[in-house]
C-alpha cells in the first residue's frame, strides 16, 4: 500500500483530503502539523487527524526556526509584496515543505499531499518548494481532483462522512495565522465596496477602540535584526509575540488590499501584522541613518524582488540566496535603537540612536 504524508491543519479541508486519500486512493496517510505560533491546541489537531483516518501524526514546534531562518531574513530585506503584504503565510511554505520532504524521506513515502484548492497560490508554492528539495517525490492535491468548490461543499462532504467540522468562523473566513500575522480570506459575498466585517480581525482592534494614551517602545537592532525591547534582551519568538499583543491593542498592522495572485487573478486580501509592521518601520528608520544612498536605493528594488520570490514559492533559488548575502552585508552596520510611538493605528518613529 502506498504511503503519503499530508500537511494537516485540523480544519475541515484537510480532513476531507485525508478521507479521500484513505478511502479513494487507498493510501496509508501520515499527518504532519507544525506549530508556527497559531492559537491552536495541536493535541486537538492530532486527535482530529486520527479521527479523519491517518495512521500516525507528527507534530513539530517550528516557531524558533520559522523566525530565525525565514522571518528575520525577510525582515532584514524589508521584503514586501505589492501594496503592503508582509508575507506571513508565504514565508511559512518553504519551511513546511522542508519538513514534509524530511518526513516523507524518513517514513519512506513516495507521495506528499496538501489541501490547497484549485490553481491557487499555495498549490504553486508547495509544489515549487517540494520539487526544489526533492524532484522525485510525487505531489497530490486532492482538491484538484475533487469537485468541492467552496467551504460549504467541504462541510457537507465532511458531515456525510462523519468527519470533524471546523468552528463556523473558520469556514466563513478561511483564517490562517502564525507568529508573523494573519491572512483572512473574505467570503465572495463581501463585495469590494464593503468594509471587512468586524469579526474578520483577530489580532487588532479598530482604531476608534484603541487606547487614548499612546504606548512608547524602544527596539534595539543588531546588524539589521531585532534583539531587545525596552532595554531588555528578548528572544526572537517572545519579542514578536509581545509586539503582536501590544501593537494589536493599538490597532497597528491592518492591511486591506487588492493583490495579484500567482495565477494573475486579482484577489481581495485582509491581513494583520502588528509586530511585522512595527519592526519594518523600526529597521527602516535605523537603516536611513546607516546605509549609503546607493545601497539604500538598490535595497528598495531588491526588497520588492525578494518579496515576489517569497510570494511565488521561489525561496529555494540562487537569486534569493544571493539577495540574502546582499542584505546581510548591507546591514553590517545597522546596529542601534529606535524609539517608537504606537497610537490608534499609527506607528511613529520618535528617535534613533546608534
């Protein structure tokens, strides 16, 4: 019997995929779930995977590696996609692909599966990253073969098969969250002329509900990477968690944009990235005092290229590695502190000190 390892989230879409792989393809299914800072109890995710029909479940805490090897290099590069997307979901895909390939090789699986629907961004990202790491592994996309078009179709299928069903909120908004931010895909019925519903947001409050009194913080950077908060050396994961909570209370980091997807289709996307927004602003303020004019101008172009590579699933490329080398050298002297004020959705630089 063939074996397949699947990226499993605990949501209904991946439970449907597991059921299809097991009952239609007659495969032994191994589930992989990663802790990237999402607010989920992964033990419950593991229980859902077993109920859905997997043979075994591998749950791995990847928060530190996610920040060290993916988030911080992108921060140092000031990587952004189009009109402000700070790449929270996109940055996780190469890390997940690394772990899926490692687990497939360890478990002697010939197949890797994922729950990306249709010809969307994630299908392209996963397949590009996996094939860059191991071109011999076959990739299965169950939703590419199933005729389930909407989250409602997923729920109907799951209920017919007795599979665990998500909380209604997740099925309506298709929320993905990790340490670096949230990505909320709105329902089709939410027109472009309509504001995103209040309950679409997770990390941030509306600016009119933010505190009347601003918060002032001091962030220290060393060679372009954040190392301390308010004079206290702070581990990377803890620093991001703290800034997410603080920035969210002050309405920092909401992004509502029209985005060109990999397929060239346009899509309305809602993001929240309090910590990322604060750290990008802080590093930019410090870099303005350090980088030469020529380096800064080239870095602006390179940042856009870096962001596009991440967005399109081209992390494992020579160009991305070369850009990392450039930004590492570029920020060799980007060491100092930045004083910032957080107030009703605004992140203001008050001062810089080298």
